[in-house]
């Protein structure tokens, strides 16, 4: 796709971003030990070591979840995509946020049109993905161990004035009410990861964790 | 291993050492060379160390400490002096360079080109650097003492002064050649212009030169010498000069001219009998007459003293090919096509003579007049010095032939003072083989009964049409060396390996049978102009300019033959990848890769503009660097007699109808394709009526009807195209009416079924079209055609004025308001929005919304910012100005909110904390707290939890 047109298009950006999301989710799930370690194998991506699930159901689940996100991304209404890790009593412990607000809201047929001002296609984005990947892995390692039986989900936040995803029938409403959002603001801590740039697209990646819960568990 | 460890312990020569402890001095034993050499190196280091210690207090300095150096080649001061200098000043002297990277400097005055290439990425300095360093007692920047200057490669060209450095060198070359130049200047005033051009180029071009490739750059330098420039394609008169001195060109033009002349001479002399149509069984007598070493013989014909010496004809002195050499020279092993320098080394006494094209022509004329005077059935011009004569009806036996041959030889001898040889046989092949035997200066004939035996002893490559590749194939596959071996090979096997035609040809010629009839003249199929000498371009414009001249030349030649072309081929010889910029032959092509590209024209053309535009396209699509072009050729193929002048071809048309004069001739018929041909077929399948055969469209496309054509556009087209479009229209309009509405059933019956069906189908389609056409009101047939055309044009013009409204509306989605109202509100909105989007975003471009990068005092990268913060911290040791803190905090807040780069903020605050860690200035700590506060505030505004900052 990229070789034909030397300029970046929104579609290309989203494709790269989607792939990066999948790789990140795999690695985070492995590093946070949400599944037994033996379910994962070492693999190479973006010129660094990543972890990849071997379980077909898990793989498909991630694939489908991100695919659903991608559809919303193409609408240009998504502000952030995040992976949230919740404890058994539905308390969010960690949240890995990948922002997507630089994707514009454009009609379908413009997705393949080169972004203006034109950004010539190059492989340089891989470097930033690699750096971000390494940083994510380091950050996940340095966090405290999660309590038993945590679960995870992939969630979206939408840009202002957008109340629901386009394919809203297929999405579940987040259990976080605005109140818990406020709670999050005072109880969580933000650990900056690394911003990535995929051609013309920028994405900010950070991690929010809730240190007090770990302490309580201990 | 032990050895290696020690080596690491004594990295420099001046380290302390104890001879007895060093295992380098142990008895060597039987080891490999590597071990021996390692020990040698160590011993040398020890010697150097001893030298250093020997200096004791007098050891002057340690300015070279930690630097290892080696010396290469001649130096001044000498090797040993330099060595002492290096060691005395604490440097490590390396005798044998193992790895280049382990060496700090290489000292030398001059490096051989290959070494310079090897060392181009290393530090190579002149001995003067050592001397100056010691004098100043400090290390001087080595770059001022470079021994190897970076090659004038592309990267260097970007510096404007680098260019200035190069120019003086060129101007020196100018001076060398200027003397020669002065002499020629009077003779050629145009040279002046060329010179000023070069000067102008020198002044103006440095900017554009930066983009030149290396080969173009090389050409630029080359062409800076006016003499060279004059003899390349850059000279506007180049083509004329080139063709004037090209022997190949002369040969080919002479041949065509001679053919025509002979035609006239034979008919006027009346000597040749009318060519009888003879039965194949009659025995032929073919005579092949050829000059002996034509060029050399003609050049020496009036200088008898030269005739006994080895003589060769060539252009230049060294690297040009020998066109012809006499038999005297051949004794030394000199051959035609050899380089002069090679020939000279074979025979130092070789006399070189220049071409004398006028003499060749006059001698050749004499020669042919002798031949024409000889009674013959047919005279065929092979080339300027070679001809075939058919004597069949004039002689009875080979003996008669030989007598005639002798008389020809004698007469040519007396009239031109040159010798010819004659070969006689019953066909062209045998005559030719006999000629080979006859040379030099003799007559030879091969009887048919001897032919088979005679052939057997010949090597296969002596057969005409058997080249080195075929002969090697024959030898590899069948072990066939002589024609005798070839005769034994089965015909079918030959045809299998060499293809049906060539295999049969081989089979025949190996038996001395030649089916080629002497009078078989193949019509000319193509005309071309090729230049492969002196082609040197710098810029694309040069190439374009030359192509223009070349095309003009081609068109001149075409107009001489009165033809137009259907296909044009561009040939470009590109310098082979690894070929040197300067080939052995002066301004020659050298080793090249040929590239070709051709274009088809739907109608035969000879318009300069059309062809030139196409050539430019072809040339650009080849994508060759102008500096790499070594030869260019243009070939006109699929040529047809220019129809405009050839009315005689229109034999079916009543010539006096003015309309038909401009019609293309029938010769075009075979070139029409596509839909045009469809009609053709239909016509041909029906009984031709006298009117319909002439309507052969020259453009194969079906044009839109006249009413759809813009007259203004039509008027702007070249005259020839206008004509053809109009004609095409007429044809289209008429066709449907002229097609008979019923097919001849008898005719159909004769056709094979699939074709019959096709014809029927075609007919139905055309009939349908015709019916449709009939529904339109057609203007009265009696109205003169010009006025009809005018009416149609006006119609078309008015249509043009009315813009097509329907099409414009198509882009807007049609929204039915009533439907819209019935929709739920949300969908209504989204529909409206979509309309808006499609209305405006069609024109608008896709824009990403990247995070804006906020700058702080024009700095934005994290490293720059850190530096800035460090300076800030250092300049105010007692604590920062509160305004500055506010300013900085505000900046960080903006980074969080607008640039959205949390990592950057974290890094900057950590950096401040780091700076303050050592001195723990209270005021600074407060400042840091203030910034942290600002950052966390910004995070809250952004709806992110507070940042981890410790």
C-alpha cells in the first residue's frame, strides 16, 4: 500500500497505528502477567523484542477488538484508545492510553488521499515505535505486581460532541461513570511513556496507575 | 594467548618493559608467520620504548601522547627523522600497519591513487604537520595538513569555494591548448562564439553544476577545452562534419547513389538486353568483381613508391581503426578494423594515409563505367568497389567468362591504376567463394561439378552468413569444422537447431546451392541516422538540442527518398556501468549499453513538430543521465512513399475529383487498424464499386460526429491533421449510407462459417447504426458540402457555449427535502453534515491535526532545552527570578496541554531537580515546586491524573 504512493495517507497512518496497538497489547498482557507466561513467545517487531500470545482465541480477540477500534478511528471521532486493567471488584488499576486525536474527521473517500501538506512516506516512524515499545516494556516491568484475577478490556474515549461510536451497537458501555473519572484524577498517577509519530500522525502514550490499591492489597 | 594479554598491557611503545621478562624474546619455535610477525612488532615497539627512555630528560614533550602514527613512502624530513620526532614527543610509532582504525595518523607526502582510496576515511597528514606541531609544542588541527584531499566528488560540489579551487586547474589546460587554437581561429569564425559560450558557462553555471552527476561533470570539464568542444556534438556543425568524415556513411550514400546512376547508365547505354525471363534450369554465369583493398589501393594509386610498402588508411594516429590496408601490410598480420597503435607495434614502418573520399568516388565511377560497357544481363551494385554481373546470355562457358574478367581487369587497371579481382560461379554464392580464392589480383572460377569438392575443404565460417556464434554452435553440437562436415548433417537436424529458414539456408549453401536471385532487390525498409562518436552532453538541453539537429538530418534523408514514417525508434548508447569516462578511442563510445525506445504513429508523418515532441518523450522515458550518453540514433521504420506526392498509387480513384486528391494513398491501407479495418474488411468482401474503395480513413479512431467537435480547436490543429479529421468525418458520415443493405448471399456462402457469422454480425451492427442515423434529420444531400460543414460547426459552437449543467450537478448528492424531514433528527443532521463535508472537503485537502510544538526561547528539542535550563541554573546560583519561574512554568503547562508531551515535561523537571541536587539551593527548590504545581494543574485541566515526577 505504501510503496505505491510516496505520500502518507490517513489510511496508512491508521494501519500502522493499528498494528502497533496489537503489538503493544500483546506485550502488556504478557508483562503484567494477566495470563500465564507460558502462553507467550518472544518475537521480533520494530527491531526489538516483543511478546506475542500463542493462544489463538486470545490472538483473535485482540485482533477483533483493535479492528473495531480501527473502524472508529477511521471516522476520526476517537480521542484515545486505552487498555484498562481492572481488579476483581471492577476497580481500574492501570490504564495504557494511546491518543488518536490527530486523526481528522474526514469522509471515507478521502482516507486514501495524501495528507496535505504532503509528508513523504519513509520508514523513520519505525524508530519512534521501537522507542515507545521499549519504554512500554520497561515501564510495565517496573510496576508492582498486579493482584490475582485481574481482567482487562479495550476502551475508547471519543472526541467532544460525539456521544457514541458509529457502530455503537457492537460496543459495550464503559462501567466508569463520570464520578469515577474524578476519582481517577486524584487517585491515579500518570507515568509518561513516549509519544510516537507515524508520518503526519502524532500519538501520545502514557500510563495511569493507581498505587494505593496495590498497597491495600499488600 | 599470553602474548596477546601482554600486548594489551603495553599499549604504547613508551611503556616500561623488561627485555628479559617479555616473552617476545623467548625462542620462537616452529610457529606460523603470524606469531613471528607479532613478536617482531613487539620487539620493534620495545626498541622504540628504549629510544624514548634513552632520551631521558631530553625527551622533549608528550604532545603526541596516545597517538599512534605510521609513515608511508617518501617523506621530507626523512623516515628515521620523523620516527625519532614522533617517539621523542610521546607518540607511538607503528612500523607495520595492521588495522587502519588502530592508527591515529598516517604520515606521508603523497599516496598512490589506490592507497588514497583505501585511506580516504582516515586521517592522512603531511610530515609538515609533525614538524609544525613540534615547533608550536601543541597539536595543530590536522585538517590543514591533509595529504589526501577528498576527491572532487558530488559532496564537495556544494561548497562554492571548492568549485573555485577546481577552475584554475582547468584554465591551465586551456593555456596548453590555446596555441593550437589560435591557428584554427582564423579559419573558423564560429569558434569565437563557442569560446564565449564556454566563458559564459564558467561564470554563470556554478549553481546549476551542483546537480550534475559525475559523468556529466566529467563531460563539463572535457568540453571546457575548446578544441574538444568543437569536435563533439556541442558544435552546431557537428553532424555535417561527422558525416563528412565517416566512411560508413559515405559507403552507404554512395551505394544508393550508384544504384540510381547505374540504372540510368544501363538504360541509356542500351547495352543491357532486356532481362529475359529464363527458366530456372538454365545455367547461370555470375561474376563477382571486387577491388583489392580499395581504400588503400586508391590512396596509393598515383604513388608507385608507396605501393610496395605497407600502407593503411585511417583517421588518426593512435586510437582509430584501420579502414583498409594493402597486401604488403597484411603480411605483417595487420587486419582491417585494427587500432592504429596495435598495427604500428606489429609493423613500425607502416605508412598511414588519410581518407580521400573524392578519389574513391571518381575511381568507383570509372570502375562502374567499365562494368556497364561490358555486355551483361544484369549489373548489381553491392558497394562502391564491388559489383555482381550476370553474364548468362552472353557467354557459353566459364572460359568465356574468364576472358571477359581478364578484359575487365585490364581496363580497370588502365583507367584507375588499381587492381580488381574476379570470382566466377554459377550462382552468387559460388562467385563469392571464387572471388575469395581469386584475391589478390586474379580471376578464379568454380565449375558446378567442382563446387561440392571445393566447398568441403573450406572452414564453415567462410560461408557467407555464418558468423562466429553459428560456427561455434556447429562445432560444439556436431563437431563440424569444415563445410564438408556440415554437408554430412541431416537437413532436419539443421532446421531443428537453427530454425526452419536458416537451417535450410545452411543446408543449401553447404552444397553450393544458392536460391538467391541476383536481381532480387529488396525495397528499403528503414532510414536511420546514427552518431556514436563525439557524443558528449552536460545538460539535458544539450541532448535536446542535438536531437533536434539529428531529427532534421533524418527528415532530410527521408525527403530525399520521398517517404513518411509510421514508426520512429530512438536508440541511445549509454556508457556501460563500469566503463571509464574516457574511452580508449578519442571521444569514442567505448563500452556501452544500447537502449531503444520506439513510438508508433497512427498515420504516416514527416512533420518535424510531431516527431520532435515524440522524440523528447522517448528520450525522457529512457531516463539516461546526459553525461552517460555516448551515442544517439534515430530510425524511421515502416516507411511508406509519401502519399501527398504519389498520386499514381490511387489507381482506383478517378483522379480529377478534387476531394480525392488529399486522400491518403492505398499504400496506407495495410496500416489502418482497429475500427477502420473493420470497415475495410466489409468493403473488401463486397464487390468494390468504383466510389467506395478510396475511403480509407487514415486515423483508425472513430471520431465523434461533427456536431460535437469544436471548430476553434480544429482550427488550431496543424493543417495535415485538420484535413485528416475532416476526411475521417466525411468517411464516417458516408459509410453508413453506402453500405448495401443486403449482403450478397452467394458471396456469404463461399465464406467459412465463423467468418460468415462475423460478417453477418458486423453487417447487422452497421445497419443498426444506419437506422439510427436515419432518424436524425440529415441535411439535404444537394446542399454544397462546405455550407453543411459550416452549419455543423455553428451548431457545435453554440453547444460549446452552453455549459453542461447536468454534469456539474452530479457532484452534489441530491437530497429530497421531504424524505429528509421524515428521518429521525440525528440522521437528518448526519446527512446534512455529510453533504456539507462532501461539498467542501472535495476541494479541501486532508489535514492531520498534529500536536503543535511549543517553543521556549526558540528551543524545542529536549537537549536544547536542557542546555538552556542548565545555563539558567548556573547564571543564578542564589535562585531564579520569579518572573522567569512563572515563564518557565507556563511553558511547561503549555507543553502538557497543547504539545501534549508528558515525557518532555517529566524530563525537564527531573533535569532541574538533578541540577539542584548537589547544592540544594532553597530558592531553586521552591522554584521547582512551583513548576511542578503548574504542571499538575495543567494535567488536571487536561483530565489526566498527576504526573509522576520523582
